[in-house]
């Protein structure tokens, strides 16, 4: 197989598919990331041979040795994007951007880069096979999870020589139980997500594993999410457990932490910035301290705060907690700018509005 878009998949589809009634029951109110479609895509890489053995098979276990490199040395990256039902069919949102970030993550972990053509073809292959799993309820979508793991059987500290690229899918509703209700967040004053020179800009499994103690502490404190600070001074807001963050001021200005090398460059983040600018808002990327957050909330200058990401979309933040204090953003309710940006984004994603940015990719 060549590393271009001109690839073909060996198809081994399930012999007996679920009935429409069974499928509808599973997608009626799915908990995010727990219900999976009937198929998965895999493509293999071997050093000296390149990408080969593209397949679509029934969803199921992946056979591997206990000595598989990914299990011992953490060479694993992933992406997350959604397939949306539109009035005319279905579409992806900025999949080329996900493909680009996937390649950047692979470079950081010394893994082979999946060419954009193979990445997109894999998404389309799975979307076509499991299109009946795409839900049609308000706010629902089919979440696609591309991943890449080191599959070579060896124990040793070096980049692997064999890899497995895969894509699985699950029908999803809102990421948070309250939908777009304001979140309560906990500032982590000891755990950090990433440090300069580390893997903060890569979407790799280790980053999320390292964030789990802080997220568990937030949940135990009755919070929805954790907010991480910079590793050097523990003063500046970086990002949340799985999403970026924005601050909206009384003059309509949006402030968000700059991409300093420790923050994941969110595709939803970039989309929000461009949508906000198109709506006439000034968008500023700069360091933003907890002290400034507290002072601006107390003065009333800070009108809104929201988180954004593929799963969260655009979700307001209402209450902020730390080990020393608790404060609210305005009256703790969702604000108009947050609502405007959420609507503008989702209208494009679901095909309810024109796409002036060329972000969407229609699928047959």
C-alpha cells in the first residue's frame, strides 16, 4: 500500500447486524464513550514497508502480546472528532485539522506519521459502514476515536518498528450531565498537566493518565472539572482536564491562555477564536493568572468564562474553587457571548448554517 489517499480496505463486515429497534435502544441516551458501533478500522505500519493491511472488521478485541511496546513505554496517541447528522446527510467538522494534530503528536512521540489521506479514508470507511449508528436527537453525534499504538513485541527503550492505527466510534450526547449548564471547577495547586519541553502539545495517553488524580480530587470536591496551572510558578491558568478555557470581559474581549508549548492546541479553541473574531470580538492570547481571574471576577469586569473542546463543545463555567476560596463568575449563569459562540459553532457542525470557513467535509 502507498502512503496516499488511494488505499483500499479489506472488508469483513458483521454477518448479522443489530435490528433498528436494538440499535435505537442503545443510542437512545448513551453515556459518553460507553456504547460502540459494530465495526472498527485498522491499518498497520512496519518499518521499511510503510502503511499496509488496511481493514474494516467487527468491533472487538485486538490481539497483542504482553510484551507489546505500547504497554510498557507509552507510545500511544489519539484524536477525537465527531460525525454530525445534517439536513442533507452527514458531515465531519475540520477532520484535516485533526489529521494534522495527529501527525504532530506522532512526531513528538517518535512514531510514524499517518498521512492525511489514510487518516481521512479511515474515518470515511467507518462512517460509511456504521452510518445507521449516527443518532438524530438534539445535540447528539457519532464520536470518532482514531488512535495509534506501538504494536511491536519487544521490551526496550527505543521507538518501535511496528504500529497499529485504528478508528472506533460511539454514539454520544452531551459530555456533561447538565448539558450546557455552568460547570463548577477546581483549581489544582499541586498537580500540573505539562511542563516546558514535555508532551503538553501532544494528544497522548500519558497526559490524561497524569491528570486523573487531580480530576478525581475535583470530583470528590463536587466539581465537574479541574483547572491546571503552569508547572514553573503555579500562577497562570493553562487548560482544564480535557478542554481549553476562555475569559469574556465587559467590553466583549475574549482572553485565552497562549499556546506556549504546554497547552494542547484545541481545534474547537481555534474555531471559537475565529468565530468570535467574525462576530466582532477582540481575541487576546496571553498569560492569565489565578490572581487576575479572582480580581476580575470580584470587580465585575469578567462577565463570562467558558470551556471548549470536541466533547464539551462550548460550556460555561459558573463557580471556581480552590483549597483557599470559592468565587463565582458574574451570577454563575451562562452568558450571552458563550451562548452566541456555542450556537454559531453547532449551527455549522449540524449544517443549520452556512460554513464560510470551509470547515465541514460532506460524506455520502
